[in-house]
């Protein structure tokens, strides 16, 4: 006889079967999770290093400006301006990548 769709039916399921995946799958999952976490962490570290690079280069221009501010000569001012332009261009190149 054909059963009607949506009829309630009980099935017997053996409890003896192992429902947990084997330990190899767990180890593979843990390795993949660790790899994903380290990848994200290394990408964040690269972004932080890029920001630190910009901070250090701009700080070097500021420090040199403070070093010559007591009695600057025209040669020192021009040299500092060239160095500051170089730092700006360098930071633009690094940020573009």
C-alpha cells in the first residue's frame, strides 16, 4: 500500500554506531583553523608595520626639523625640504601597494 505524504513514521536507529568523526578529521580541522588564524594575524602585522614605517619616517623629518630649528642655514633648510619630499613620496609608494 502506498503511504500518504506527511504521515508520521518512526524508524529504529542503532546507537552502537560512532557519531563523532575520527580523530584525523579533528586534527585536520585544528590545523586548518590554526593556519587561518596565523594568516589573519600575519596580515594584520604587515599592516601595522606599514603604519609604523610611515610613523618613523615622518618622525625622522620632525626630529631633524627640531634639530636645526635653533639656527638653521639655507643649506640645512633646503636639505630638510628635499628629505621631507623624499619621505612623502616614499610613504605614497608604500601605501599604494
